[in-house]
């Protein structure tokens, strides 16, 4: 999101020990002093303490204040409040601050921000507020922000920064350096300059270290490299991040449909995206939707409800399977005691395989073509572990209920369910992925449904057949 | 790991359409041609096709070859093989290539690599091989690599690159630029230069764009910024990555115990670390240990066995609880049919809460001090969803078994278990974290143990009390 640290506006150099404790959390006494100052309207203290903070530090402070304290802090800081910090907190906190501000003041704040940060704040707002705020901005800025906002959510165009340095190919290194020395209107920081033709069509890029190593008379087009990895603005942010990451680029050019340079994605955006996407996968696998920790109880409960409802349906399906064998259970109650073990082991083994599969799909280590090898691998693992746990649980059950046949039945059921777990754990995400569904979000339910149903059916079915009950 | 893309050795510029398909996987026909060439010893084709590949592309190729093909490819490529690609594949593949090479040749290969990449390869090797390879390297390189290897695994010192540009504070911008123009022995690419005193004590850093904007006579110490976020070499890589990420640094200085500059961590290392750590968390939550997709069946089965064994123990514990009520089940077999529903809903709700908690701990949004608020929040969510699902499952059970009292019993049990799930989901990771255990690795088992035991006990216990059976 933010610009990289640099000398121009580096915070005051005195050591600011005491903001974080040893664990990396905000120090309690620091936080208490800030809260006191907010509660007592101690503007002088706040401006002196908060103004030098890095945006991420201010973000941590905001996260730890309550709703009213946040608004007071923003009001007391006035022009000294660094709105970039709003890109460091989650949506609920961001909106609680921005919604309380008059649109006039929001527009004023956005003018100080890089375009990507401004878009980040604008995109969460309601249609009406957004229009009103944009109308209050100068023409060029309005145009830039509107263009970013027209690209789809989570696209490269939405995430890009529209401030960059671009020069023509026929300039010399000397001309370029002189331009950078004299031009006032440069981005806060940059690691690359781009080379464009008069229509802004992208020709190439030069890393700054390359310029510093070149002699003044050398031409830019002699030292530039072709930008083979320019990113179309409509590209999904995850795909864009993968490109930048794969080729270890410091920043990547974002181009429109006519190959014209419209913005850049910097590597710190990529880190944010990589983290965001990994978080999303983790949350989806646990059935959490897009919940954030600052969401209200009702919002969070609602977002978890759907997943639990799906789980209820599959649990009832498993119960129906058990119901088929109620006569057997009544005659041999040990079956009811043991049956959750078979289901639970299958569920866990299936989740292991599923996690391997989902992550291999995400990192593109796996596709429908090399699936055969992986299926064989997982089936073998399932057989191996199935066999081992069959022996363990077989012995346990035989001893526990003094019934060797029962031990044999549960052993066979265990092997069957571990195999089912392996197959379900790999095939379900693969098929979902093949049909364009996100394997992270939906696999879990299907996999445990399979292992529950197969587990109960194999164990109870085998038992009722074996014991003829 | 690797250096950023730059002009000096940019691959040939012809468009290389056909390496990847539209989905981002290696294109099948490209891969087939490479495999053919490997199998028929077509050295000319390989050198022409493989040599211009980016290290990450070569890594993808290696991943898709089998063991023998990989070794043939390395042999056929000879000096044209880019060993940096070994940092792009996982350990099993890396070792399968390096172990097959004579140590002499490994030493030769390492000399061409940046120090961080060389360390990456060396650290996986056996003690003996490592010593022999190091002995074959020139004195200065040996010294550097040994120093990195002496730092703990996954520390900043182990991951750092020892090639960097450092200048004295009294140099002018002009002197610095002239130095960079003339010096041959600069790193392949860099985004920052560091300022040190004669003992190499770190004084500050200057981003390259700052140098390009400054006039030639300006002194370096006038434009440098203090490096407030220098990273002690012993720091854990995850913590180091968090610092770089929090302050959006392009690269961070790594210092020894006397504050002397010993290396740098670049932002592309940070991306690798961020991804690696997110992967680790996902794998740990699923009980996968450090398994990689290229591990053999036996290795993978073994690494999953332990987790499944723990799960077996907790499943047996849950069965013991069921066993307490075998008389009740025999009298009312509907209990056996319904009991997995209560346990399963609790398990899922607990996993949701646990995932929120584990991630909030990882991102430091949560600590033991603000836990009160989060516990309240989760308990409320548990109550809300518990109440809703109590109604649903109560009605379902009452209708299914034509028994209103049974519906009431399961409804109460559901609320009890959802509350238990909320408490277990938040308190177990918090306590584990408080005592220094990794909450990601151990929480899952404990949480589902609690929800299984409480679920079975609440439902069966309530039923046997209610129906006096």
C-alpha cells in the first residue's frame, strides 16, 4: 500500500523505545498514555507522540482504541493525522472512521495520499459518498482515481499506484538524472523508471541501480530491459502477485488494453496481496467467509452460520446412514461406542490429503494432468496408515469388548475409510478446481461428508453382515 | 532468494509463448519436447531452450521431470545450468540433484550464486559433504558462507545476502555515483546503499531514488536516513519479515552483535518467508508436519501418522464417554443416531473460532490482555448460532423420531456444545501461545477433543437424566 521508507520525511530520529513490548505487541503503558490523552483532549501530547509514528504503528494504535476514541484521535490530530494508516486497519475500523467524517474532510485527506491508498479507502464507501468526494477533488486526481475504480475489485488496475516515473527511450542517462534532480512532482519513492513512447505505450524499464552504473552519455534504450511481464489492468490481483513474485520484480508495469502504461504495482503491494490470499485460504478452509476480527457479533455469527448449516445437512446425512442400522446397534451397543472412531480417523486423514491438494493447486504444483501420480501417492499413504491404524484399533476393540470378530470388523472398516479419505481428499478439490470453483472453500464439507458416510456405512454394514444382526 | 530482474543478463527478448498454458501451468507440449530432448540426449536443443529460462521457470521444469530426467538435464546443460533454480524447488528435489553431483562440481556451481542462494543449498547437505564443498571454495567466499551457516536455521543471518554496497558517510553523491560506475564487483542488483563507519558499524542507508534526486556535491550523511529497523542476525526469519513488511522496506540491514553490517535481507526474501510461514500454519492446522509434495510415500505417511495417532487417542476418549451411557443407547437407539450431529456441529464451530484465534495471534491482533473482549465476542457468537441450530435440530429430531422431549434434549445439548466450542476455540490457542507452544500445531486436537467429549456427554447425559434410562 504505502510508499517505502525514505529520507525525505523520515520520522524524528530519537529512539522511540516503548511503543512495542518484547513480544511485538503495542506496549500497555504507551497505549494507556495515548488513551488518557484522547480522553482528556490532550492535543499537544497526541500531536507530539502520534505524528512521528509510521503509518503501520498508527494503524496498531487505532486497532486498540474503541470506536469513540478513534474518532476523537482523528479530530484532535487534525491535519497531522496520517490517513495512510487507514490502509493498515481492516474494513470495519476504516469505515467507522471515514463514515464519521464530513465528505469535505475526506476529500482533503485523500489529496495527500498515493492513488492506490486513496482507492483503497474510496472503494469501501457507498456510491453516493464516493461520487460527492470525487467531485471535490482536482480534475487530474479525480480522473486517475475514477479510472482505477472502474477496474474490477481485486484487479491489478484497482490496486495499482498511478504515480510513476516514465521517460522517452532517446534520453541519455545524464538527461534522466538531471530530470530527476529538478522535477518536483516525482513519486515519494520508486525503484524503477519506465520507458514509454509519445502515446505512453510501454517500451521497457530500467532499475535504478542500472542507471547509477551507466555513464551519462549512454542512451536509455541501450540500458533498458524489455518488460516481458507487464500486467494487463484487468488481471486478478492474485495472478499479478504471482507474476511479480515468480520473477522477483521490484515493481511491475500495469498496462491498459492498448499496452499503454497506466500504473505500477510495487512489491510491498505484493506482500499485502500474498498475505491476504493466504489468509483467505485459511479462513475458507475453516468455513469463516470474509469475517474480520473487528466485525460485530451479529455479522460474524451470520457469516459462520451458512457453513454450519451446510455441516448440519451433512451431519444429518451421516445420521441417516446410522439409522439404517438401528436394529444392529440395539443388539450390539458396542457398535455405537466404536463408530465415531472410524469416522473421525477418516475425517482427519481426509483433511490432511485435502490440505495437501488444495495447497498444491494454489501453488500450481498439481493439475489434472499429473493427478494420476498424486492419486497413487495418496492412496498408498492411505493404505499404509490405514493398515497400521487397523491393527491398533482392531486390537483395542477386541480387548475392550472381549470380541475378536468386532476387532476384525473395525480393522477392515478403518482401511476402507482411510482409502475413501485419500480418494475424497484428492479428487474432490481437483474436480471443484476443474469446474472453476474455489477448492479451498467447498472441499472440507464434501470430504468429511464422504468420510462420515463411508465410515459409518462400512463399519455398521460390515458388522451387521458379519454378526448377521 | 534470487536477485531482481535487471538489464545486464536479461534473457533473450523473443516472446517465449508456449512455456505456460492459460491456466499458468507449464504447457504440456513444451514439457513433452523437453522430456524428449532429455531422453534423446539432445544437448543442442536443451541449451537453446533451457538456458534463457528464468530460474523460476527452470524450477517448474525440474518439478515436472522424474528423478533420472533431472540428473540428465543437469548433466546435458553443463555450465549452462542455472543452479539458482535449485532454490525454487523443494528440499527433496534439490537433494536428489545435488547428492548426485560430485562435490567438486557443487563447489563450482556455488561460486556462481549469491551467498543466500548458496547457503540455501548448503544447509540441507550432510555435515561431511558441506565441509568438503566449503574447503574447495576461495577463502573469502568460504568465510562468508561459514558465517551465515553459523547462525541458527531460519534466522535472518541464515537467510541474508552478504553482497551489498556500503559507503562512508563523508562521501559526496558524486563520488558515490562515480564509484558505482567504475566498481566491477557490485551485487547483481540493489535498491539501497548502506552507510558504514571504518569498522563497518551501520550508520544509515540511502534509497537509490534519493541519490538520483540529490545534487552531486551533497554529502551522503546529509541524505541518508537512520536505519531504525536494522535486524540482529539471530532474529527469527518470521520476525525479520514482519519488520520489513510493517515498515515497507525495500531491503533491511542485518547486523551482528556489535552493530556491524553483515548482510541484507531483500524484499523478495520476505515474500518467500511470508509464504513459507503461511504454508506452515496451514499445514500445521491440518496435522501435516513439514511434509512436501515431493516427499516419498513412506516419509509422508510417517509424518502424518503421529497426528492421526493423537487423533485416535482423543477419539477413544470420546468413545469412553459414549460407553458410559451404553444402557441408555440400548433402550433408545435414536440417541446413537443423533449423537454425532451434536459432536460434529461443535467441532466445526470450534474450528472456526480456533482459526480466528490462531490467525489473530499470528498477526498480533490478539494477546492475553485484550482476550476478555474476544472471549465475550466468541461466546456471544456461540450462543447466537447455538440457539439457532438448537431450534433447527430440535425440530428435526422431534419430527424424525416423533418425540418432542428428544428434540428438547438435543436442542439444549447443542447450545451447551456450541458454548464449549467457543470457549475451547479461543482459550486453548491462547493458553498454548502463552506457554510458548505453537498454537497452530496443537490446538485442533484439543479443541475437537473438547467438543466431542462435551457433545457426547451433554447429549447422552441429559437424555439419560431426562428419560431416566
